[in-house]
C-alpha cells in the first residue's frame, strides 16, 4: 500500500548500512513501511546513513526488492510466489527474522505464512531441527502422544 | 544440538495479551474472521527480544559470510533460532492437522496448541482454513459418509485432498442434519439430542437432553456470542394449547449456553410468524430466520435473535421485485437474501452492514444452469475473493464464475437439501468443557 510521502521525502532516498558494512539505497516511501527504519530516521534524520546492525547484505536487497514493488502497488500472488521460489527453508527463516527486526509488517505476514506453508507437510523431527527446539518428552510420553494423534499423521512426507 | 535458550517459559507467549488478538478491541457485532487487519503486528516490544545472545548474533554473521563458500563448510554453523513469540506467529498460520502433529514437538508447543487463546488467534488467521463438508449415503446401508474439501482447491483446478471425517456417532437409520457451523464447531441433530462436534480436532460433546417431549421440535440453531465468549444453541418448538375453546399456538424458544447444564427459556418467538425455511442462519452475533409475517400473509420478513441480549428484531429486506421464493444465508460474513422472482435466475442480495437496511446491495444475479423446476433448490454456500460462487442446485454442487458467467460441475456427492452440505471453518476450538 503506497503511502503518500510528504513533499520533502517524495523523491528522497535513504541510505541503509548493513551489519556487514554494505550500503544500500531505498526510497523514503519504502522506508516508511519498515517501522524500525522509520524510527531511526526520525531519531537520526534522513541525511545520514542508517545503521542496521542485525540485517546483512544477503537479506537487505531482497527486502528492498519487496518494498519497491509494494509502493507501486504491484505485489501479487504471482510476485510473492516468485519472490520465495528459490529460497530454501533456512534462507526464508533468516529473511523472516530480518523482517521482524525491521518491523516490516507486510513482509513479516507474508513470510510467516510462507514458512507455515513449507512446514505443513514436514515431520516433527524436521520442525524441531528447524526451530532449534529440544524434545523434552520422554520416549514413552512421545509415543503415547503420537498414538493418540495417529489419525493426524497419515500422509506425511519422509524427512528430507 | 544445543538447547535453545530463546524458547522461554511455556505459557509466556500463550498468556501474554500483546501476542494474542485483543478481541475486545474489535467491533462487537461483526468480527470478520478472515480479516488480516486484526492481527497483532510485530511491535516494538519485539525488538527487546531481538537483542540476541551473542552466540546467536555470531551465528547470523557466520551464516551470511559463509554462504558463498557453503561447499567448504565442514561443520554447519548453528542456525538462528526464533524467539517463541515468532514461532507462535508461524504456528497460528498452520492447518489444524499439522498443529495436532506438532504437539509432539515439545512440551511448550503442546501447551500452546491446546491453549484456548491460541485457538482464537489461529481462528482469525486466514480463509485458507475454510472447507466444504458434504455428506452422502455410503454403499453400506444406513451409513453416511462425511467428506471435507478445502475450499481453496474447490475454486482452483488444484486436485482436492478430500478427507473423510470420522463421524463420532453411530449412524442410525437416517442422516443427522448439521444445523449450524460456527468457528470450527458443527451442531448436529440426532433425533432429539444435539451434539457439538469439531471434526478437525476430533472432539465432540452431547448437550443435555431437551425435556419437553410433549411439543413438536421445530428447529435448532447454533451461534457464538462474542460479548460473553460463549456458544449458544437455540431450540424452537411449537406449543399448541387451548384457551377458552380456541386453539392457540406459541413458538417457545429455549437457549443452551455451552458450559452450562440446562436449557433456559427466553422470550417467545414473535408469535404470529411461521417458518419458511426453519434453519436459522448465524451471522454477526445473531441468528436469523426468514418467516412469514403472519398466518394469512404471504409477505415475508427476517427475524433476528441477538445472542447477547437474547431479544428479537426485525430486519427489513431489500426492495426486490417480488420475492416470491426466497431463502436467507450467509456469504462473506454478511447476511444474504437469495430471491427468485422469476423462473430463470436467482438474485443474491447482501447486507453489507448488519441491521442497516440501506446497506443491502445486489451482489450477483445467478442464471439458472438449465431448466429447473418451478421452485428449485438453489442455494449459494460461499463466495470466493475472486467472485466465484459455490452453490448447490437441487442435489448437485457447482461453482458459478460471476465474471464470465460459466458453471463448473464439482462432482461432489452429497445428500439433498441444505443439511447435507456445510461450509466449515476448521479450528482448534474444543466444544468440551
């Protein structure tokens, strides 16, 4: 959703510096969609390079690409499908964390749904690894739970 | 694998109000369950949890810097772990079946997934969870099969992963009608017993019996009262008695609130009305019936029962040319009127703002798919975002594309009548107390 930028920011670009020292440009109206960035701009002014310690040069260009499309109102289901097509599960996770850090709501919602879609057919073991979660059930507890839920486990893909 | 220190207390996220949708802040009457606008967006409170312990910070850096030389890695760097709050955001977008499996992941997940607050958050997530349930007679005598079809695949060409639902009751010699479907719970009528069933989580409960056997059971309806966060079943029955030699008819109404153990009598149904189609439709915290104004008139009106105040109101219909034959229903979370004033099409009227008679709009005019009988059963069940209408015509199901006027036959078997096919929104909500 394109925000109506004030006249002083209508064609302005903001410089963002990633945690690994690279600098990227983004339009001010796109920066507005990332609340963390906007807060930093409000604090530091829009003339200086905004430091983003927790976002890196691998993720930021992708995020900028998303919001470039967003401000022209061109985000479609096809664009979103294309956007994540070549990303593996871990890459999406890192991007998701970055979207959270930047407080970029639309991207955050989209990526959380995408991760959910990816996990839908995955096994319990995969999901534990993916989130770095330790299994704190005893073997007896776990097998009892699985037995009670046997009906929900039908049709699961083998672990990749 | 190092245990994650980011998971935190099991019930932390589940009980924190900032994470779960604050339902009291939404409009009382029309909770649009498919609206993404009601979600709690990541707020600045999350940046606090994002100051990662230094080991995680390094792992992000390591992962990025080594991405170009992935092949030379001998030991993979530790993957960044998500704080529990973010895991909740992802989990709330999963289908129920996956969530039931993922209760096996660990104790905090099991706790979260069975938490009623999480069930509510999950419910409001997306329309991806909408399904069509249809029931048909199986080849085994006197048995009925309930099948569930994700609506997303009904509208696209994607092959449907139809799932057979395990009906919790012993099939008797007739089909048990589904009289209501609300937030993932189905209300089923089995003779004079009422059951509430959530087929996604396989939980069901039987309501206390309906004592009054001297009367004629007319109808049961089912809905949700947002203000008290409770589910209510409404029972109507006709009570005939004689006063001074005159036969008098009253329509007695009783309400059962889930979690209590009785049926409470409320105000009688506005007594001079009869039912055209006796199943009440739940929308915006109310149950609605299309009724005749009185015994002699052929004029119809819509009577609405507010589940919060348990009082009645009349809903004025849209100006249509002569709604000789009509039914009401719910589409896009709005009350609708389906009217046939001639023999070749059905008009779908939608009340955009519940209770506001100026807000009726004519959504679509659905032509008849072929020559139908004079009073055919044409009943729209669901409208997709791209204006395709799922409807039941006689005993078959079709999708009408309002943009190009074409019909698609769904080849889904189901019984005759509205009780055979229901739109169902899967959820984690349990009808059991």
